[in-house]
C-alpha cells in the first residue's frame, strides 16, 4: 500500500539536565492518504508529540524511522523540514493560532505568500476557502472579532489553502461547543474525503465517531484500537462506548 | 522563464517588505522604542561630526593660505636702534641663507586719498613685489591680474578689492580711472571676495605694483623706494619655521652689521601660529567628541539590539506559527532582517534629522560655524542601516532556526 506516513521504532526523548523523559517509545504506524485517523489517550500520553514529529515541527530520536510522503524525516535539515512542511503539511491547532494583527483573509492567504504566489491570486484562493468554510462575510475582520468556532474554521481554511497531503489537528474541537465542534468535524471529514490524510489528536468522542482508524497512546506507546476495551482500560469510557457502537454498526 | 523568475522575485521582495512594514507598524510603541534608541546614538554622532566639521571650517577661515607656513618680517619698532624696514635687496640674501624658501613677497602699504567720479575718500594701497595671490589667496573676478612685468614696474595700474570696487565704482570698475594721491591709475581687475579673515583687509584696498607704490604713494613715515612695509617669506615643505627665523635673523643682522649682543632689528611673526593652535584644539575637540559620540552610539546600539532581541523573542510564537504554516527559515530571516533594516533606516534618518537640528540650534545659540550637507545625512542613514544589519541578523537567525514545536508548546 502507498502510505503517506510510515513510522517504525519512532522514539522521542526529552532531556532536562540529567533527567530524561520518554515521550514516545517504539511507535509504529502507517497512515494511508484520504483517511481520517484519530489519536486518543490521556493528557501527557504523547499525542501532541507524535503529531509534532509527523508534522516535522520536531525531530525524532536518531534511532527512529519516519517517512513522510516517501521522504526520510531523519535525514532532513531544518531547511528541508521547512520545505516539506510548506509542501506537504497543514496544521490546525487547538487555539487556532491566527495572527491577530492580520485580517482573516490575510491569515488564510499567508501560506501562499510563503510559496511566492502573488497577492491577487492568494487572496482569491483564500476567499474561495473562506466561502467553503462559511466565513466569506467575515473575511476582512480581525481574528479577534471571530467566535471560537469561526476561528477554527478560518484556521482550517489556512491549513488547507496550500492543498497539503497531510492535515494535522491538535485537539481542534477542545475549545468548541457541541454544535461548532460538529460543524468542524464535518469539514474535516470533507477534507479527508478530498484525498488528504487527516490526523487528529483528540479527547472528543464526536471526532472519534467519524474516524476511519483510531490509535491509542498510553504513556508514549501506541496501539491501534481494535475494540472498545483498550479505551475503557485507559479511562476513556465515552470514547470506548462510541467506538464499540461504531464497530457493531460496521463503521470500521 | 526569465519573466516568471522576475515576477516571483518581485512577489517575494514586495511581500518581505510588506510583512516587515506590517511587523513594525502593528507594534507602534515597540517600534518607536527601537527606532528612538538608535536615533539617539545616530544623532550624537551627527552632532559630533557637524561640530567637528564646523569647527574645522571656522579654523580654515581664521587663518588661510600661505600664512600657514610663513615668516612675516617687519622693522622692530620696539628696538632702540632703528635700522629701517627690510629692503628689496634682502630678498636674494634671504633666498640664499634660509633653507626651503618657496618664495618671498615684499609689500609696501600707504594710506592715500582716492577719488573716482562718484566718490572720494581714503584707501589703503598695497604695493606688491611678487605674486599677490600667494598671500591674499584672491583670484581676479573681473578683468586681469598684474602681469609679471607690471609687478616689477612703475606702471600706473591697479587691482581693486571687491568692497573698494563697489565703493568707488558702483556701476563697474573695470577700465575706469581711479585717482590715488593725485595719480591716476587704471583699474585692470577686480578681485573676488576674500576667503579668509587674514586677507579681508584686501577687500577694501587697492593692490598696485611695488615700484609704482614706492614712487607715487608715501606712507605716513617716510620710506626709501626700496624699503618694504613687510616681507613674507614662504617656507616650503620640509622647512622648519624656527630654523628659518634663526637663519633670516642672522642674515639680516649681518647685512645691517648688528651684533648678536644687540636686540634684533626685525620682528619675525609667524601668522600661522594661531591656525596651528586652532588645529590642535580642533584635533583635541574632535577626539573628545568622537569618543563621546562613539560611547553614545555604543550605548544606543546595546539598547537597540536589546529591544530588537526582546521584540523578536516576544514574537517567537508568531514566528513558530508562521513556520508551521509554511514559512522557510530564509523567509523568516529575510522578514526580520528587513524589519531591522527598516527600523535602522528610520532610526538613522530620524537621528540624522535630530542631529542636524541640534547642530543648527547649538550653532545659533553659541554662534558656531555649521557645516551641514547631504553627506552628513548619508552618514546617518548608513549608520542606521549598518546597525540594523548587524543587530537584526543574529536574533532573526536564532529564532528561525529553533524547532517550532519547542516554541509552540511553551
């Protein structure tokens, strides 16, 4: 199979003086394109660290093997990582991380500016994406004028404007109410259907319900979720119930 | 293909400048602090340069031209033994005896009654033996100068200083006849205004050939035809004024039969001495001001780079976000480098204007000379740009090469 992300023996250790913390240990996973994958686990289990490594925002330990769209992450220089991020990866953070002093449309168009695309073209494409996420009428506003859900949708538009192969979402619905979260989940599902591999770290059962595959992270170790028991064992009862319901309905 | 490359480069450049400008304008207080701290240092440097140059120009004007290295020989009027003024035949003696003599001019001055069609009054007539320009530093603005033959003759021709020409011939002096002590002299030239305080007396005077002056115009105290009011011995490069003075005194004493035990029959003035003193002062003042300006600039640079560094650190999350959404290292470096260059340019420009303003104000208060030109403003801009380049590159590079995740998770 043609994996867009393929990792084996993926490790990440943080050192603080003489102390050493293992955030990820022997993680192995393969993600196909056009899929929606969720990573669940308790806080501090290593979900965000794993997404940062896959998103080339951080470097794995040297014993690791990680290929992103066929490229070996370990041998990349900082410059190569930035290039690969620009070409392959979009990010959706929990707090959107929109730049407050720019308008919404300028925020969305920003990734295209870093690709050397002229101002008119990138604004046209940004407006098209804002239309798609239902924010066309808010394009000229400052991000601080948007609600939490609108900010996340604007951030999704920004992440997708450069048509990345991978979209990494770190708890995108954590700060949203149910209705806004549902809207965003629908958009993420659409993005995955469009050919992008969507990776989501989440605690939200509504997100896991729509996922194609789920991984459980427990103290830095990864396991693919086959049934609800593993989730329940980790105290993730809501997710376990959702997952079991999906399995019984033949969703996965 | 070339057009596409140009277009991409233009998009990058305009975006870099736009983002940099946006980065500065979106934080006005921070940017004002950055620009202001640099402007203070640049203003100090501009002020120092302005004062040093102004002071230098004043020194140039205080003493000018040949007086820098010359001896002026006059009769020693304080001596009880009077041997008369120096005479023309002393010139070859001095030329033989004094080393490194460049040239010797002899002057004879008399105050005479002058009359033109418009005006009558008194005027100083300077009879010159030699090329007057060596001492006056004044070229002819209208007409012609005294020729070599005329300078040694008794021809009744004269040159007028600018003010004298205006005074006696408001409608134009050239070719006119000026009566000097009842002797009619043709005005063959009008001199340009003097450039130095030491020669401004020639602006109001008449210059005539030495022999003519000796024949037609008598000073108050009788002088023989070959006697000069003073002689100016110009010392060339390599010559020492003290040695020249000793040699000249020995020669003239021998010529007049004055033993060394008697007071010297002549006084030997060194008109360049004040200028050299001014130059020494100027060098000292320049060194002091340069040191103060350098310390001010250094303090400003430390403040500037500190504010720049903290400004970039403050924006590290923004930088990390930009990198997460696709900015390359070089694009971030370019943006922040452009920001620091722009702030440097603004600081340099503002500092330049403030420095020039201070120069002008202080010069008005203390009646100083001010030399302000485009060059001084260019120096300010270059200082600002250089500071921006030096102080901006390192923090921009440091922040952009950090792993974005480490910044984002803080």
